C-alpha cells in the first residue's frame, strides 16, 4: 500500500484504455488536476500519475507500478493530491522507494509528515550569493576542480570508469568532514549497488545521518522519473526546516533524463534530436534549480552523469553541463593506464577556480599544472613515434614533471581497500597543493615514478623509494618496473614488454 493520504470525498473514474504503462481514465464529474495520483487494481496497488487532460471527460496518466491485471472498466480513485514523500527526523538511516515506503525491513515509520514532491525552486531573494569551496579530501578534485558549497557538480563518464566508486568515496569523506545530512538518490541503477552502499555506510557508522532513496532499473519509467523529486523533497526539509547543510548524491542523473524520454514516448509526444523528449530542458531545470544555497542552509549536489558512447556532444550531457558549477570528467584512457581516480585534469573544470575564491597561489599552481599536462599531451605522439631521445632537454623535463604529477594525483580510496589492499587516504588541500608545487619545482626528479603512485601527502614518497634509484627514461605504465619480465618460450617471443602491467594495480 502506498503511504498517501486520502480525502473523504474522492471522485471515481473508470479505466478507458490500457497501453502498457499509459492508462486513460474516464471521469463523469470534475477532472483531477495534473500530477494527481490515482489508485486502482486490487487493494489500490496500481498507482497512476495524471500527466494530461485529454478532454472534458478523460485524463491520461502514466503508471508508477506494473500494470499486470489492469483492465478496461475497472474503477480508479483520485486520492485528492499529488505524489508525496515522508519528511522528518525519523527518516534518517532508512531506505525508501519513490512512494515513501521503507524498503529496509525496518520498523514502520512514525512521527513523519507527508509533503508533495512537486515544489517551485527557491526565490532569487532567498538565495545566498556567497561562494565557498567544499573540500572533498581527493587531491585531483580539490586542486583542479574545487566544488562549491551549495553548488552542483557532475561526474561525467562512460560505463565502467568509476563514477559510482568516486561517489561512494565522497560520501565516506564528507560525512566525517562536514556536519549535516547526506541523501543518496539512486535513479535507475542496480539494486546490488544499493545493498553494497547500505552495508558500507553501516560499517562506517554514518547511517544515522543518511537517507537513501531508490528507483531501481527494473521499475517502470514513471517511478524512475519521480524518485529524484522525492529525494529533493527530503533534502529541502532538512535545509529549510532544520537549517542543516545537505549533501545530495544522485546516481545517475542521465537515468532521470532517460526515464523522462521513455515517459514522453509512451505519452505519444514527438521526439526531438536523438530521440530525447522535447521537454528535456524544462524537466531537467525543474529538478536542478531546486538544488540551491539559501539563507536557511545549503544543498550541495554531486551527480554521476553517464555519457552515452563517451560522446560529450550528446544532448543529455550538454543540457546537464549548463546547470553545473563543476564538471569532473572521467577518462577511459586514464583508467586503462591504472591512474585512479581516472579524472581527466584537462577536461575537468570548476567556476570556483578563480583567484578571488581559491586564492592567488592555488590558482597559479592549478594553471601551471594544467599547462604542464597539456604540453605532455602534445608531446605524446612524438614520443610514441621517435622516442624520448628526440626531445629537447626542456621538453624532456616537462615530460618527467607531467608523469610524476599524474602519479601523484592518484589516490587510494577507503571504499576500495578490500580490492586493492591499499589503505585509503584523506588529503588536505594544503598537502595537495604543497605536493604539486614541489613536483613542479623538480624536487622529486630523482625519485622513481612508482614512488609517487597511489600515495596521500607528498611525504609518503620518501618512504616508498630513495632518490636516485631510477634515472632511466619514464616507463609507459605505473609500477611497470616492479613487474618481472615475461617468460620466454621456444615457440614464440613476446613482442611488447608485458603490456598488461597497466592493470596490475
């Protein structure tokens, strides 16, 4: 049963047609307003949200639950309001579905209010104009793409490059650093990920300040389309009523757009470019603009964004970019080289990275770091064709600096300790800037690259290796010097020297 309140005098209609998840209902009296929730089927288990009024007698809705057993002529009841979500202190440490039902096998909810999931964004007069940096403890993000308190950051990447792992690590780091509430919203993702996240957060002891809301990928598109609004309603309660800062994590915002595309197609709307719904911009803005920093508190959002076929010109990626204050792009090439987190430092951007916000030293260091990595990217083709020996001495120094910077910007995560065997680290912004500055000043030119790989602060490099142990030309992959040479056989000689060394770590 859905936790929605009923009015005493609720109008009834009859099912006129059923086409998959699209249901037409005929009413003899007044028509229910748009976004009204109707219940039908045995015990009212089938829930329908009204999306269009066809004429003076018919409305068309999308089913938020499976429609098995639904037939023409069955009665449908208007519950007298829109979809609602529970809010209150009692929802902390619980897991909910789109209807506000607790799905964690815990005790029934008590002492909660039910609020509509449809709200207008906060007025401009209530929004805060102060810009503050939100530290994550992850070096490459804090140095090159700092997040904004009360802003929206996107994690862009294709399948399997580490979006969910990075999102989970941010939850772990930020619960300890920032007092407030974390809300995790899973839109169209795997139920396995939700179970693993719940167990991880339980072991870390952060569940008392966390709420999880899931619309799994096996649920109808209508439910996946509304689960983000339900999570935002909970976040707005903690911000506006309890005046607490909220960290809202969404995995994955592309699935929200994809669910809207499915709903639009089912409703018979003409698709736009690449099959997306014509109202994609308005639907995405209606969700994103509710995430804001106000006089009461701030909702800081970090959103994973799946990029179809790694094409950043896809309309879903383009529309999402326009709402973000920071864009963190994950690279499949860097993941293939074993450089984790696989964040592309040249494509990742933040509007917080200005001298007036982060300071002159941080800004200058970030620009110098980007310049060094960009020069190295331009030299890669020459190195691949002619080798390091054909570079000028200055270019060779740039390459050595860039490769050490790439290794230093890797970091072991707390959430992957059981897989890598490396203890996770939390690095302050001061330590991250100090390490980048010392590498750019060639203090670590005599250290092997492997000494800078998967460490926290720069001081850990001295414990991994002694200077002067590796003065040869840089190896192609991290830690490749630690890999024994392949065994020779009489039948065949290896062509390349252990090309799989990139994946050792």
